[in-house]
C-alpha cells in the first residue's frame, strides 16, 4: 500500500470514528434532555397562598368542591397545600422565598415583589373594587378634606389598599405623609384598632367594613370604586418556574379558577356559606357584605392591565419601586387568552 492509499484509509477511518462518536454523543444528549423533561414533569404537589377576604372566594370554593385536585390530577398533582396570609406583603415574601407556587393576592403587592426580583407573572384576574374607608361613628364626613389630621389603619405599604389610599389622598390635595397618619396593619388588627378607638378610620377589603358596622363602631363613607372606578384588586400570580416548566398545569389552574369564579357569581348564597365556614365568620354578615360591596368577581386579566400598570407608576412615584414596570413585566395573558370562551 503506497503513501496516498494509507493516508486515504486513515482519513476514512477517522471520519467513521468521528461519525460514530457524534451519534453516540447526540444519543446521550437526547437521553439527557429526555431525563430533564421527565424531571420537569415530576411534580406532585402545589402550594397556594390566599387571604381571609371575600375577594378571594374562588380559591376557597375550588378547594371546598375538590376541584383543584380533580382538575389537576391528570397532570400528576396528588396534593394541594395552602397558606393563609393576613395581607399581600407577607404573602409575596413567602413567594419570593419559594414557599408558594400560586398566589391569590392583590396586584399591587405583586408589583412590589416583581421589582424586588420575584420570578412570577399574573395569569388571571380575581376581582375589582371591593374595599371601603370606614370612619369612626363619632366623626363627620362630607369630603376627603374631613380625613385631614386623622389616624387611618390600612394594609402595609405596597398593598392595594395602601397604594390606592395614598394616591387618592394626593389627588384630593392631602399629603399622605404629612396631613394624615397611616398605619399598616392586617385586617384583624385594624378592626380591633377602630373598635378600641386607637385609630379614627380604616381602609379595608370586604367583609371587614360590614363587620365593623355591625359592631356600631364605624360606618362606610367611601368605597374603593369611588376612589378609582373598576380598579384592579386581587389576581392570580404564578411562579416563573411553573409557567416555564409546567405550562399545562398553569393552563388548568386558570381554567379551574374561571370555573370557580363563574360558580360563585351564579350561587352567591352558597359562596357566602363557603367563605363563612372556611373563616368561621357570621354567615349573615358575609351575605350582607356580598350584597352591599361594590366589588365584582372577574377572571379576565385583560380587564385589569391598564389599572395594574397604573399601580406600578404610583408605586414608583411613592418611592416603593426604583422604576415603573410594563405590562410584559407583570402579566402573562396567554393562558387566559387560550381558553375557549
């Protein structure tokens, strides 16, 4: 065999070996990818966060009816856990820590958490409006000016109620830092504070306003819809990991949420009973609250995009976040938009 023949044979052998190696490596890569996909699919448990408010009955109804497990079982979910939070601020801290996968929470706390590095998106609306300023019964009220100099309890900074109240006061010429004293509290503490005369007013979501009125210590003077018509309130926020790795589960979460929202709207008395049983509250007062509040349960996130983006601007102006957030920073509308309406 001459030199040229030897070189040609060597080249051919090198090519064959290289081809075999490439196939082997490709096969290993495909197996590794398959293993990663299998690992991503191996999720059996979800943890939800929610709050003790009639705003979020959709979550409670789906839990009571067994719909979460029923609807998510085909995707491998075997158990649903939940954590109850007094307000959205600690709920978002829990989500930042990776302790909850899905949050029923106000849109404003989501904004504050996203600005702090939370990997999540709003995928559905829960309701609009539904909070009241409740003033002590011995104080007069004709206009926002009557709140000047008062001590007002509401949810902590960065929440819907805090953001909405401070912006509304500013729009009415009242400096929320100088002209009033605003105290951040959970609903139970705020209700106790106004009953004990420790604060002059509260701004809380329903059913708290009706509870306070029933005790004779306060009366509702302004509903949140008067402060900002059709404003966004509670939403469903889902972790980024769940969205990227298990979009089929997120799709079903949105579908189940819509199912529960529609059911509550069509069965108001039963929705009230479900909430009262879950929170051990007086059923007559819960029913009264749902008949009197200015809130509405909705699921379509498209209806609250503008209001929520406005919250981001307000929070930026209040110094809560370092820069405004955009619609794309906050929302993933694709899951709701994929539903058969």
